[in-house]
């Protein structure tokens, strides 16, 4: 499967959605709407605003879907065939084997790694929250697998083992400022797409595919980043987030494919196409990020 970019690769796009202004606005709205809050007197105005934003968000996701529908439609819909197709994305999916990551491992300076990590941290949608949102009303078996995955993200009840705080520790160590205003739109678009699929039940199967393909493809990239962090002098504790994901996500992927994807497709083969679309959307968004990162870092 050849790597391909859709709808704005290289930082250019005729799309109204794949732009700096739209993705920043969507990112700010996502941050506000997902934050714990209190009732206020303006709730009706907020609801009107949210309705407008949901329509725009839907248009954004549908544009991403349109770019992958033909490829996803070719994915097998029997369980064995689909799992084989899905697992092959690790080798031939969009963005896989990108030259950015060996460069981060072997060559990038501390400042270059800092810039890369700042983009990634600011565009991090929170895997734990995405899993929690996605598992709502899923069938029992897949729901349990997502619960086990979430429990790992939560450090199995130990605050020191939670993945989110590990990322925060690295933010402090590298002294970066991961804010929306400093982040390229491609990274924001990735986080916004993941959030859109997890928060809308019409994209629930898409979200299962997108989250599953993260687990499938993250270990190799995480290992490269961990190697780069080690090379510039970070300790075991400071690079723990990437060291952990280089190893743990291999098992997570095996479990996700066996306990979530397989039974979902066995129960309803139509889900295979939606899961495939979600996985390809996530990979395309990631590939677009890597292309932009290389353009920024390599000039």
C-alpha cells in the first residue's frame, strides 16, 4: 500500500477546513467544551454556538472520510481478512517508515527535538479520554478491551504510572510551551479529528479504528523518539513515556485487534469499512504532520 497524502499535504489546501484559522478555532472549542465546568446563564447561546461548531466539525470529518472512502471500501469485511488488512497498515499505511523518525533518533539537536515534541504535546488529544469516550455503549467484549486499555493508561490505579503525567514530566524537562497558538495546523487537525470521532456516536466505529491504528503503529516511532531523547542526555525517568509506549503498545495492539476489532467485525461486517475509514483518517492526518514537521525542521 503506497503512502499517500490527501487534502492539503505539504501545508497547502483548497479546503476550508484544513487551514490554520479553522483548526485553531476548532481546537479552542474542543478544549472549552470538554473542560469540566458549571451551569451559567448563557447556556442557550453556548448551545447555539456548539450547534454551529458541530456542523463545521461534521463537515471536516466528512471531508477526511471522502479522501479515504475508496481505499477503505476495498478492505475485506470478513474478520480474518480484515485483521490481516488492518495489521498490514503498520508496514504500508500512510506515514509509515517516515524518514523523520530515524533522523530524530540519530541526528536531531536538542532544540529540534524540543520543537518536535512541543508540536506533538500540543496536538495530544489524550488517548485515555478518547478511549473513555469511544467505549460508550459498545458491545460487552470490545467494551472490556477498551476498559483494560484505559486502566493501563491510568497506571492501573497508581498515579505514578499514569501516562498523562509522564507526558507532563517530559514537557517540564524539555521546557516547552505546548499551546494551541504555537502549534502547526496539521498537528491540531490530527487532534481535532480524533476528538471528533470519539465524541460523536455516528463515528464510534471510526474511532475504534483510529485508536487501534495508533496502538499498531506507535511503537516504532516511540522507540526512535526515545533513542533521540537518550542521545541528548535525558534520564530513564524523563523519557519513560516514550520508552513505555515503544514496548507496551505492541501488546495493546495485539489485544485490541483480537478482543475489539475481530468481534466487532464478526458481529456486523459493515463495521469493517467504518473502522478502516477511521484508521486511514488517523494515518493520513499523521502523515500530513510528518510532512509539515520535516518542512519546518529541514527547511
